[in-house]
C-alpha cells in the first residue's frame, strides 16, 4: 500500500474530504474503476508537492455523496463518473442529468 493512500468506508467520505480541505489541499482528480462486481473511487488531493489519496470501494447501486460543496470543481469529475459508470452521486452542485458526455451506450463502463 502506498503511504499516501488511505482506504475508507463511504460513510466517512465527507468528513475525510473536509479534513483534507482544512489541511490546505485541493482536489486534483477523482476517478472510478470497476473491479469485478464493485467500483473503486479514488480521490486525489494535492498541496504543493504533496499528494494524498482516498479510496472508497462501493457496490453497484450505491449512492455516493457529492463533495462539490467542499471542492466546487469536483462537479466535473462527479458528472463524468455518473455518465461513464452509472454511479449515482447525490447533491452535485452542477448536475448535467447524464448529458456531460455524448456516448453511444449509456454508462459504457458500468
């Protein structure tokens, strides 16, 4: 395991995100990966030359809280994850109703 990677439960996501913001970090990226029958969400935060990563593993159909109230720029990553993986993210500040990407197949990576 990487020193800068912390695996947490979904219930702790918002508190961890607030903690990271209060420590002076910014959101660098959020990505999703499907592994077997689960999804991994990897949140990467940066401060100067330091990187912190938070990983959450979820089952299909799980509703994930948005971090866009904490990091406003997160809305783009969250819309992307919704559109490409079909993961429901609740409370996105700027939600595009599944229309951020034009894809031939709905949620192609689900």
